[in-house]
């Protein structure tokens, strides 16, 4: 007989806390080893957490919607199935709000809180004026928060934090900057402008009120920050995909045999990967008043989920064949939908592709995925009438497979000529795609 503790896992080096978004098992349920036990949401990824052992779910320590630090005791599994559970959660636990607590729950307080990286934080010092564990944890924050603070010359210690032990979160520092337009900023960094508070909206009878999910809140904050930071401009190009359509028909069967679904998106990603190394400014990032030209070509592919949007990343996409790229896109998309992605698989992107065309959108102007400087939008690909020039020089109207691509880019560093040259090369690659590249 053994009682096995289930702890909040650390889903990435910089992750300090997680939100238990959903229990997949109930109190008293039998569980198998590696069977999904609960779902968590972090600043990086949503994921299903498997049971560490087989047994019975004997105790639930953290309720759905609660945000707790990593290594917090979440549940207890009893490996002896004949032993009864400890009963339903306490009334206090049932009354626990769905919001993130500002202090560790009782279960977590029974052990020293964990610092990022898995190190145990020592107990607070006595009254000698030394720095307490909570103060150290608050000051450390996450790399992203420290980066934002450095760019805007903000002292993290002056910001009221809503995370564990008063830890300053990304939302805290962005809100502070928005509310403090006179705060000093680093040379070359974008000057924050005051943001008007949105008016309170009252629900009407019959309305359904639902709070933002973790992933929706993160997406909203990231999009607002991106529009505030980057000078967005969008260019549009029309692409004749008839050559790609021909190659897809020709190689569809052999591609399937190799486990590669040769979608239009795979061809587009391949064309972008080949041209990003040629147009380095489109594969860059901005840090203050400097430009970082990325060595790797890591393409993020936006995946629309029922509960939000996530962007898994194909690492070193320019080194993959078309078939390899197609397999990688399919694999990441499937694991995004089943919550099997690791935090590393949604980080370190250098360029993003979003494909609203699968839903019928003709074209759009997507928001840049920070800290990148460009994002490609793919419109609907369909047969349309097109004026074509015959070999004898005469013009005629033909049925061609056409579609729009758009690219939003950061005009602080990417000029219109840079963006249009890149798009022109992507268009040329797609319209003259070599048969041997399959």
C-alpha cells in the first residue's frame, strides 16, 4: 500500500505556476499509469498531465480554475484499490474561487515553495532585515517579464504582483506600463501610450457570461501588446497555385505512402522557408534599438482550436524536404488538438504562417506574433477566372487555381520594398515549384 503525491509539473524552464483547468478523473475513480489525469494551462501551453502511477484518485487538493506554483501538491493516488478515498473535498475547497490565488494554497504551504527550475526556496528569514523567500521569488520573475522591465526601465519591485508570493506576471507589468505613460523607457524602445479603460458591459437577461480561459487571456494580452509595440503594415499578393495543384495530384499517393499529406500549406511553408534565408530581415527580431538576425529558420504554424489559438513551431524548417515539412506540420497540428505539445514546441519561432483560408477567408491582415517581425496570412485557394498569355502572345481567360497571400510586417525594421521582394519570391517559387523538390 502506498500513497503517491501528484504535483503541479513544471512545463518549461521559465514556468513558475500553472492553472488546473479541468479534472479528467473524479474522486474515487480508478486510474491507470500514464492515463490523462487533469489538464493544465500555463503561459506557454495547455497540456494533459498523465497519472504517475496506477491506483485510485484518493484526494483532490486543487480545484478546477485554481492557479498554483509548480511542485504544489495537486492530488493523491492510493495504489491499494481496497483503501477508501478520504471523501469529497472540504467545504472550504469547494468554495474556492476560480481565480488565481495570491498566496499558496494550504496543501502547498505544507512544503517549501518551488522556485523556477525546480530548486526549493528556503523558508523566510527572521526579523534581521534579510530578504525573504517571497521577496527573492518576486524579484526573480520570468525572463519575459524581466526583458519587458529592462526595455522600459521599470523596477519590478515597484509593481504590485498578482502571481504567487506577489510575483509580477506579464499581465501585471504590461498593465503597469499602460497605466504609467510617463514612466521612463530605454532608448529606442517604444513609448507606451495611455490606454483607455474599456467600459463595463452589463449582461442582459438570458445572456451567458463566461470568463476568459487561460489561453484566451494570454492571446488577448499578446495581441494588444503586439499592436502597441510594432508599426503594422500589410502587403497583399495574388498567387497562381495551378502548378502546386498539378504537383499535388501527381504526388498525392506517393506522399501518403510516406506519411506526408501534401497540403497547400506545406508547399507555402516550404516556399517561405527557402526564401527567409535570402531575405534575412523578414526572419529577424527587434530588441530595443537593435535588430537580431536569426540564424535558424523556425516557422510557426497557427492552429485554431475549439478553446483558442496556439502556434507550434517547426524548427529549422529550411533544412526539411517538402515531405518532411508536411509531416512535421501534420504532427504538430494533431498534437496541438490533443494537448500533447511540450512548451519547447511552441517557442523560438522566427516567422509565423496563419491559414484562415481553410475557413473561406479571401484575405486578411494578421497581427504579428511577437517578438517576430512578420506573419504570413493565407487566403482561400479556389478556382477562379484568370487572364493568361498564350505562347503566341495573345491573351485569353482560363480557369486557374488562385489564392491571396498577405503579410503583416513591422515597419520599424521591415520596409515595404523588403516585404514585397520577399513576397514576390515566395509567389515565384510557388508558381514555378520544381518537381524534383517533392
